C-alpha cells in the first residue's frame, strides 16, 4: 500500500500566506518562504502553493515567489493559480514547480487537461476542485469559490480524470478553516470512483481528523494550512500519531 501524504498548503495573496474560513475573512499567516523552509524541516511530504486571487484578478501566478520558495525546499512542490496555457506551465516548472494545479480554466475548457497531460504527463497535472454542499448535493465552484457552476462535483471529478488529470485536490468550502474535520462523504465517494489519488482539503483541526479522512474518507493525502502555519499541530507529532494507528505514512527523519 502506498504511503499516505501530509501536505501543508500556502494560500497566497499579494505575496503573503493567508488563511480564512469558508474562503472568506482572509488573514495574514506569514512569509511563504520561511514557511516552506519550515515544512521541509518538519518532514512534510509535499508543499502546495495556490495563488488564490490570480484567476479572479485575471493575472498569472507569481513566478518570482515560486522560484524563491523552490530554492529553499527539497520536497515535491505543486503550484496553481491563473494557469491557462502551456507557456504558463513551462515557466512554473522552470521556476521549480514539480506539479501544476489547475481549477477554473480546466472547468471552462476541459480539453486543456488532455492537452496538458499529453505534453507534460498526467503525473504533473493536478485537478483542483472547490466544492460546496447545497440543496443535498456537492457542487463545483469556480474563481476561488465565487462562482457556482450547478455541476455535480462527482461528475466533474470523473470527467477530469478521464481527460488526463493525474490527481485531484478536493477542497470543501463548507469545511474550509472551520477545524471541525474534513468532508468525509464526498471525499470517500470520489476516492472510490476515480483511479487517481485524491488530496482532501478543508476542515483539519485535530489529530483525529487526519486519521478519519485517510482511513474512512479513503483519501490518499490530507492537506491543511492554518493548524500547521500557527503550529497548533506539528507534522512530526501528526505522523507519529498516524503511524501508531497503522496508517501507512512516511515517518519524519
């Protein structure tokens, strides 16, 4: 069985790490370069960088900041935000990214997933899905959670992987920043219906939340932000806890 992964996330706005609740009320959470260096030392399995306002502001991801962070880390590095064409990916990979996360633009133009996966390999393409539970169904949202699509999350996840996405980053808007636990039901459903790895995001608040999403939610990886940024939970302690509960996890050196 493949080891489960623990992934800190840097949500970036104006060059700083930020964090909010339910995609709103963003607050400063620190210097992304210092945080990246810290997570490498902590034993994080990967690091994700999301320029959360790039799409809404109709601009490119902050290449220079990606480059600066990549110089200080030695773990897999996924970058997303405002990616629309092959040149964007080329620049980010050259700047030090290992994988690319694409959200809104992939939904608007699904053929991009096929195009990008053929050019760069499906292992390089992460389909990010922001989802919200409303009217008894999980629905896809775009532009940093600002726009409703009226499309079921499960349907888009299946289509996205069929078109070439090598991984899914699933973020529950309902759970984001609440620290009340991950969205177990939708994560489990998607994990059972697609063959690609699923990263669960949104809601981590305590050690048990990670166990629940990796065991019962069947996620391949668990992502968190504020509880790591503010050192409410440190990664070595989390990995020790999961290892004791027989969750396959890479232990911290």
